[in-house]
C-alpha cells in the first residue's frame, strides 16, 4: 500500500482525536504514527514503559548518518476534566482562524506538521536525516523522555541539533528552569481539640513547613541575580494542594502537602529539596515528637525535570533561527524535555514550536492558523537545509 498524503490540518485532526490524557495509554496514537510511517517505507522503533501500556517512538527519515536534526514532541495531553469546553476537545474545530482541541497547542501541531511533510521529505532527497522522537508522560514529569533519549543516544548517529516543539510562538528558546515536586505526609496524633496537650496536629505542623518555604522564598528573592533572563529571576516555591484533617474538633492525624519548586538551570536541581528535607528532619520533627512520639514526617519525590542551560546550544539556535526567521532568543520558566535530551545526547538543543504557552492546559485550547503556517515555513526551510551537503 502506497502511503497516504494528508495536509497538516488533517494530520492534526487525526492526532487530536486520540484521547492521550496522561492517565491513558498512548498506544493507539503510537500505532497510528508507526503505521503511517511504515506505509511510506519508514521503519520506527518503540521504547515501551514497564507495563507495556505506553511507548515512545523514534524514526529516521533520510540516510542513517550523523549531523541530522531531531524533532521531538510528547504524545500526552493534560486532562479536560472539569474544564468548560465549548467544543468537543477531541474534535479539531476551526473558528475565527483558531483550531480548537486538546493538544492543538501543547503540542500535537508541531509533529502533525512534520508528519504531514513526510512524503515531501522522502521525495526531496535528504542528505542529512530528520529524526522523529515522540515521548509519553511528559505532562506528569517527563517520564518517557529519559528512556527515549537513552535509546536514541545509542542507536542514532550523532545529530547536529534537537528541536523540542513545545509552544514558543516559533521563537527560539535556549534555556528554562528545572522543576521538582514532592509529597510530604505529616502524621500527628489524634486528640480532642480541647486537649491539645494530649496530641499533635498534623495540619498545624504542615503550616509551619509552608511558613518555612515562604521564608526561603524571601531569601532567594533577595539574593536573585539582577541580570537573570528568567521571570521571576529566582527559584520559586509552590504548594499545590493540601489534604488533611477529619473534623473541626479533632487534632488532625494526617496532612499531605504537595509542594515543589522551579530552580535556575545554573544551580544544582536537588539543593533546595535537600535543604527542606533536612529542615523537616532536624527542626520540625523533633518539635512534633516532643508533643507525641508517634509523630512522623515522610517526604517522597514525585517528579524532577532537569533545567535547560543556555550553554552549548549555539548550533541549534543558529539553525532554528534561520528556519523560523526569528533572531530573538529567549528563555521560559516552564519545564520541557529539552534538558533531558541535551544531557543524554550531548547535542545542541532549543525549544521552538507553534502556539502560545498561554493556551496550553486551558479549556478551549487552540492554535492560531497563522502559527501552523509559520511552522510549515520552518519545516520547509529545514528540509531545504537537510537536502544540502
Ligand atoms: Zn507540552
């Protein structure tokens, strides 16, 4: 069967139709992409997760030689639960030059446009390869990218540049912060709320921890580098959720705090977490135990996404800048898989993709038609480059 030719919009429509919310398997989408590539004679490799319910995919278009370019995207999307969508999130819908649908902007459009250009890439006579790299579970902590990057590091001849197609409005991004999150469970001892001397409230001590995070935040802000390219300039903490307590007249036995921070890429990613854990252990826990020996504090790492430093990305910046037609190089504070690919493959990397991060994770997520046009221009210039010696 000769491979089918579809345009960017039709490919995006097909990819959006797969509900690849991170809690679901992404295999239906991966199977589709693998079949599409195969129908054009392009073999791909899968890197499955432990239980085999999800997989990364990579494939090489053109000669299997070094100096190619990697186009990287994640297949999963964030949930639509509880969001007031006007259209069906899994049906690509055009209204006023905007294409609505979950994942349009974050980030199926980038690789939909690249995949739609596959027949053109094959006809063009590439001299340098174009590699596709599709990951799973980016949205819940860049879980798939580690094994994908590791497999590509051993199996793909060293590329010249990696493009992570997260939404940047097609501007070139060469740095971002790291992101780390934890769950800390405070265990106290129940007592009647009038008898505070007989128990220990997990909620009250969780509150002390949050106060501690605020004081560290103030200290970091005061010491923030004045010439930082990040906004905010310093590392930032956030307590995302708190769950605890049973009733108004009981000292809370349990309180669970989901917290984390965004650290500058130039600083060690684990330092703030180690410092907070040490404070919990040496400062807070003894105070809790003094009230009741059953008290406990347990902290578990949820996810860590390495930062992405600007150093060593010049070649990718130059190439992506020439393909996007934009000289502006910037930084973002949201995490991507860029740091993982940069470290594992040791190849210059940038983030550059269609759409605005402001629309990511939102109800009624959309991508502007003009951003699709801009990304198509980027891909066309990239293919021209790949055809030259
Ligand atoms: Zn994304």
